[in-house]
C-alpha cells in the first residue's frame, strides 16, 4: 500500500519574462503512509469486523518559489474534449492555446479573448477546418478556436470571476456537450468572450493540450480569496428536430457522388445559473442563456458527366 501512496512533495516552478509566464508547474503535497499506525488500525478493524478503515497518511508541504504575482494555487479549471477533430482542427487548438499560455491578468483588469488571441490567419499558423459563418458550416481558417474560448469560459465560470460577455453558438456542437449551454463562441471583432479579474491578486492562464487523450484544460492560478462557485442547471426546453436534409446539385462532383457539407442538430434552449459566494456573501448571481437553432443537414449531389 505504501508503494502506491508514497510520493515526495513537488515544488512549483514559476519563471516569467516581463508580464508573461514562460514556465510554470503547480506544487503538490508529499504523501507518506505511516505503516506502524496503519497496522494498528488494520488489526483493530479486523478484530471489530469493520468493513472499511482509514489509512494513516502523513502530508508534507513542498517548498514554494517566490514570485511577485501571488500565483500560489489553482482557482478553477475548464475542461473540454475534442475527440473526432481533424488534424487541422487539432493544430488550431494547439496554436491558439499557445497564444494564451502564460498570460497574467492583473487585479481589476478586463480580459478580452479576441484581443489576447490576436489575428487568426494562415500567416499566424492556423489551418483550415469547419467553422460557423453566415448561417452555415463551412471550411475556414481557424476552425477549432471556439474550443479554446469555450474552455476559457468554463475556467472563468468555475473560478468565480465576473463574466462580462459570452455568446452561445448558433447551433449545438457535439464537442461541447454535456452539459448543454456551457459553450462560448468568438469571432473577430465580435462576438467576444470577456471577463474581469475581480480578485485582489494576479491570475495566471495556463492551458494543457492532451492530444492523445483529446482533452483541453485551462487552469486559472492565483491566490484564493475564499470564493466558491455553484452551478445551477442546465435547464433545457424547447427542443425541436432539425429540418429535412437539403440536397443541392453540384457540377464539380461526378454523377452518383454525394458529399455532406453540413450536419443536422436539434434545436434547444438552455439556461445555466451560477452563484459565487465569499464568506457567506453573494458576489455574483448570473444566468447564461443559450438558444440553439435546429440545424439542417446539407448534401451536394454530383451532376457532372
């Protein structure tokens, strides 16, 4: 049992250049099983026919590096899954995550996702993937950036920060469910995702892209002021089926060829509430509304000889 539990304390790493962090690792406590005490507890449990028992585990604190920003602990994290993404979409997720890695948000500062991300183009490293544009799903440069904005929104939500602007997608995207209504779409110049650091200390934004596990995580680190977050819902209503598929003739495809270019999705309305408390005081009482249109599948039908 000790071999499975025991671990040395791990100190944090914090290295900044200017106002951006270039290397970071959070600290973790050390654990050690007190074997003599555990044997006593085990003997007592057996003699008294107990079904369960507590292990005698000792916790040791790691040494912490000194930094001027108060980056001490995890405030909240957002997680999303991108299983089924094309290689171009995965590249865009990695590229956008790298743009945001290490950003420090000062106390009282307002964070704009679009401003922090900067230009999204082939010149800045993005590939072509599916995006929602002008009421249709089309191939465009930067498809997958909304995976980043959705996960940042979740991190800000769970950290209990003041969220000033958030927009749901036009239709339901399977990467962001469950739960329904917990996504955020962005597009330059709008819509944007905006939150405010209303804590007394800096916040460090630190993403992790697990390509093998197809998981994206954004951690917000800083100094906790004791706030806690409670999600209420989601409450789903008004579900409507997608329209019948649309078939369009296309002379660029040969006869007998059919190509799907848009995908059906049910419409729905979703509401998620959030209550943020600190020492019994209600700091934020938010409601996030999402109205997803029923989405039509579209197929191209070849007409060329």
